[in-house]
């Protein structure tokens, strides 16, 4: 039943978070993972906490095992534009790659101005303009605020775990 | 590597969504699942879409296989208060059980006034007052609005899947 569970979880995640009727094909997980790590790596460094976030994120959405293995070691250096041109559905998702790059860079505690500058530069490379990147940063901050509000409402006396 | 992937996904989900430092123990998944299905079933019916939502939700958070099996067939009828009294960390999470009951009842498309009435009644049973339930409903609606805003910002030309 284990593989089945992974598929059930993956379908639920895409429906719950995106209203997607289906899970992306394996090749799109590869392209998305490469593009995300490349954009998060715009400043030339990706910490272990950042890489762990990307691996956990991939696992939670049901990325194939081979893709998770790739994420463990992928060092970037490929032409991101060529990666996206070869995967049209991922190219359509380019704004989400930038939103996820923001999340990745915030995963080790704080989003530094230098990291946002590098993300803006990578956004230009994949065709996301400054207006959209500002909207994505604002959305990220709104999501974080709503998460904090939810945790405070659910656990007024402190978290159980 | 498959079990490891499930554990990685589960840890990521609890950290990302709740800032939990650890995954709840198996017994808490059992108690939470029983309490959620009982609360969502306050009006006496749980549709297949609602049950599927709960199973997918459990799978996404890494519930043990035995718990997922239980969720497939659990019909309620137990004393919910006794279930919560036996699981203190789940009892601390009672407001989230009500928030998730709202999500479950909305899973088949719409949240009906009759469903909210039944949820308020079950909230009283588990010790969540009307003020908190209204805050939880408001939070649910805020989350749905932010999700719609995110999808519109990410996919201005339509979704890829």
C-alpha cells in the first residue's frame, strides 16, 4: 500500500493547494527542481537548511525518488532558460519558482536583502519582472502572517509538539 | 528509501505548516482521525468526497498506514470526549479539529449552513466555544481567499495541469 499512499498524498497536495486535477509528470518534477535550486542559488550559495527545505518540499508533493536523489546533489550550472523551454508546463509556473525561491532562502531563518537581490536577478533570467517579484514577496509575507495567526488561534496555551 | 521519503515529507509538512519540531506519535494520529471524522459527521452523514479529503490529508501528513486504513471505514459512534481525554496533545489541538472539520465539510464543494450548525454543536462537545468557532471559520475563509489570490498571481494565463 506504500506507493499508493504516496500517490494519494501527492494528489491531495496538488488539489488542496492548487486545485490541480492531476499530478505533474516526472519530467516536470526534474525541470522544476533544477530551476528552483538554480534560482535559490542565485547568490552562489545554498545552505544545507535551504537544500533540506527543497528536498522536504519535493517529498511532500510526491516527487519521484530519482528526483529527490537529484535534489540532494544538484549544483546548478545548467542553462535555466533551456531547462524551462524544454518543459512548457514548468515554464508556465515560473512565477511559482520565484515564490518557492523566496521560501527556500527564508528556510534558514531569515530572508536577507542580498538574497532578495539575487532572486530578482534570477527572476529576470526566467522572465519574471520586478512588479511580479514584488507581488510574490508580498504574498509570501501575507502567507507567513496568516500562518502565525492560525498557530496563535489554534494553540493559545502553547504547541503540543 | 520509500519509508524514509514518507518520514521526510511528514517532518517537512509539520515544520512548514506548524513549526513543530517533531512528528506526532502514531497514537495521536489515531485519536485525531477519530475526532475529526466524528466532528465532520456531526450532521449524521459523511460523503465519499469528505472521507477522501480526510484520507488524503492524513496521507499528506504521513499518518501510519494502519491509521489510513481505519479512516477508510471509521463510522464514529465512540465517545469523542473520552478519545480526547486519552490523548492530551490531541486535546490541546481541539480547535484545529474544528478547523479541519470545516475544511472536510467544504471538500465536496460548498460549506452549507446545516453543516456549520452541526460543526458548532460538535465544537461544544469537544470544548470549543462559539467565539472560537467563528474565528476558525473566518480564518478558513481568509486562507481560501489567499489561495485564490496566489493561484491568480502565479497563473495569469491559466493553470498548466
